[in-house]
């Protein structure tokens, strides 16, 4: 997924997704100069974020 796709998926502003990525709060990796995200990593991250809220 691209930064644009992950932003839409998480319903975040692209700048917010980019900031979270730079702060290493979102699981991502670089391909050349572009950030990429695995949907499975994002889904795991969401699950981890929501586990303490039950």
C-alpha cells in the first residue's frame, strides 16, 4: 500500500500518516524514496492498538 492508500484505509490525513510513519508508529518500509505498507502489518497494528480498549 502507498501512503495515500494507507491514509484512506485508516481514514487519516496523509500528513498524519506520514508523521506516524516517520515516528515509527506505523509499520512501513521504503522502496526507493517511497514508503510502502503491508496491509497485514497495518491490520496487526490496528489490532494491537485496540486490544487495550476492550
